[in-house]
């Protein structure tokens, strides 16, 4: 299983914002901290807003804030919501080419089982689990501990 950059960046954005719970963050803050494309992160912020995870405010004093507590944001649910395709092989894609051995193939079932296990592990964690070490994350993200 390989997550898309969109999902990866969504997780990173949420980690950054959760590390600064009492402050509004900007897309530029997140882009600078991770050295990522601001334009791509704008799309990620829109996705997270549409999912009801972020409040986005425009303007000079605007920015990004979590709408839910980190304990309420499940990692498995986030990955399911941001990933478009979970096909681990072409035969699992809705518009993939037909496979000659499909009627007798056992690989598809194994891949479904593996994907279920992957998501089950992620379901055990929340955003709060990812930011329990805020004091270590802050300096790595360029966040001053005095204001985090």
C-alpha cells in the first residue's frame, strides 16, 4: 500500500496544526516547515476543510485551525477519506484490464486481506497519538516551544 502525496500532506498538515493548538496556522507556515509546495497544500487544506477537520479563514488574520480535538480524528478514517484508490493490483481496479487467471486467482483475496490489516492498524490511532511528542516535533518544524 502506498499513500498518495495528498494523503501524506494531509497528515503532515494536521500534525503541524495540532502541534500548535492555541494558534492559527497558515498554509505558508506548513509549506515552510516541511519544504512543500504551497499550491499543493492549499488543495490539501480545502480537502481537510471539506471533511470537517479544519476551519479555514481568509484574510490578514486568517489561517487554519482544527475543528475537532486531535483525539477525535482517526488516522484510518482520514486515510480512507483522502485516498481515491485502494487497488493494490490492476485486477482490483474498477476499470482495470481483465486478468486471464481471475476466476482461479487467490492473490486478489490476499491483497484485500492485507489492505484490511493495513487500515485496521491505522484505525487504532488518532491525531493525538501522532502529536504526543509535541516538544520534540516543534523544533523540527521550526515552531518556537515558547509559543507552541
